[in-house]
């Protein structure tokens, strides 16, 4: 709980995001891409966010990057 509080005050604001990436069909998808097939990555902390091309915004919950 204390870690979440510190992260809320001093954590990453996710202002530096990658261009939306679309997972190829037939390949293994990460958790963010499993929602919409497309995701963006925070270039500062590595968290992945599901991205909706039609709405042009981030959707769903965030996940810590695996690599």
C-alpha cells in the first residue's frame, strides 16, 4: 500500500508514449494487445496500455511491460 501511495505522488505520468503497435495475427499477444489488438508503450517506465484506433485513445487497465 505504501508503494502505491509513493507511486501516485512520484510515479510515471506516462507522457512519453510510443506510436500504436498492432500485434500480428497468429502471434502471441501481450495482455494489453489482447483487449483491442493494438497497444502503446510508455517509453519511460515500460507499461503497456491497450489502444483503440477508432476512439484514438488508451482503454483498459495498465500492465507492466515484460521486456
